[in-house]
């Protein structure tokens, strides 16, 4: 079955497999993961998900891991797929400087402690229309390692000479307390590398990047992140999908436009991993639910970016292996049986070509022939 068709069917049907799965998730996706767990429990009477902390609940085996870039789940993976994106932002706390333009070289100097004033001459040259003030620059050094890595990768490609490596002023810090970071960013003059979702959800100011002297600066917003997402490619091995950004690919223009936006290429991914074991099929059903467009919408309203469609369809195909697949009604099937007439917001059984015991969907239509 083509992956695109399988992804479309995932929108029409909620696949239910009996099981009680334990889910480990990163803190920033805690509320999102809970919404997914609640959603599938409402659709599937015999499938439930509970979020646990593996450090605290040491005696509870984890069935599903949701991890961020650079993290590795501690189980044997049966299936895995990216499930969403969070870009990397450089936040600034100086009144009137939202979107202030930096070159890679100047940003490297600022994040290495070499830019001491917000009236820096090089910054003024890049922003001739702004009235800069002699506010001291306060560098907030702690940053997540995955954010440093993503920013380093992008800036190093843009200007290898001006960005010779990770800025010396940044310190990788695995702990990330969003409330504490916001408090620290209240200090006037602060510059910090943070997740873009933090900027979006708290209406913070962030910098733009001058990628080339003959191009407009790239401003961080949903559209420029989505543009970068169109440059991502999926690689599938069995039920494991990995996604990488290929900067050599031309970004795809948005619908209704012939021109693609300059992409914001400092991206991080979230990944779902289904562990091998007794609850593998229930875990796969949960992963399939997470990859539905409706579920991706939860990511969007929480300040993250939905998965690029080419990655999502590959992910649905991979995590669905072993789950029941629908039989396609004949072209002369009654209108009330045709797939296009099933309401997309109500779970419906997918009649299996190879019936499986203990595997059902949330409701059962009349069988097709």
C-alpha cells in the first residue's frame, strides 16, 4: 500500500490495539504527550497510555519513548519516527530589537563574549534603520546541547571563516527550566540561545540572520521553519525512519506562491520510539495516532512545528507495520460504505486483509466485499 494512502487512512481511522502502555517523554512535550494519551484513550476503550519518569518508576518497563535530538531511548527499538520540529532561536531582551539582523560572524562574536554593547558599530552597519542604544550585552551562557549543535551546523555552513566552531561563551546544559530561563531573559540587554517554542509561547524577541549579502535576512517564524522542513528527506530501514535536512535541496514554495522563503535551517526534531516487547503493537498504534494530522495540530498550538508531510507519510508507513490494514471497498460499493463517507473525527474499524486476534479498531462498519 503506498505510504501516502496509508497516511490518508490514518486520518479516517483510529487503530486500537488492547494494551496499557508506559510512555517516557521529554519535559517540553509533557502536555502534548498527555493530550495524545487522552485522545487515544477516548477513541480506544482498551488502549491507554500513562506518562512515567523512568528515573522514578524504575520498576515499570517503558513501552514508548519520546525524545529530543541527541537523546537515545534505553530499549530495543521496534519502530521509530520523527514526530515534530522545534527550531533554535537567539533571543534578545532589548526594547525595539525584535528581528535585529546579525551576520554569522557577528553572532559568533556576540555569543563568545566579544560584543559588549548593543550599539556595536558592526551591528549598526547591519541595521542602519535602527537607533541602537549603548546597553551592555549580557550573555546568558547555558544552552541545550542540541540547540548549540543545530545553530553551529547552520552558521558553519553559511560562513565557515566567520563561524569557526561553537561559540566559546556558550555552555552546554542538559537541564532546561523554561520558567527560570524566562526570568533570566527579563534582564535588559540579554542574549541567549533558546528553543524557538519558548520564543513563540512567550512573545520574546529574536534575531534575524543575514545569510548572504544579496539576500534578505531570514527572520525566525513558522513559515521560514516550514520552508526548511521541505528540505528534509526521510530514510527508512524496516520500521525505523530517520530524517535529515539536505541544504542542497531547493526549498519548496508554499501553496499559492511561486517563490520559496529563505529557510531557517537551525532545526531540532522530536522522535517517537516504540520498544520491542509485549506491548509493541499497542505502542505502534499510539505512534500511528501521534502521526495523524489532528495530533500534529496539538504540536502547532503548543508552539512547535508540525512534521513535514514527506516525513510524516514515511513515519505512518513505518510504525503501522503489523497493524491491521483496511480493505478497499469496490468501486460499486454502496455510498454509506465508501471510505470517503466515513466521518474523519470518529474512530472506525479497518477490516483486515489478514484478520488478527486481539486487534480491533474503535468501531466496526459493515464488512465490504
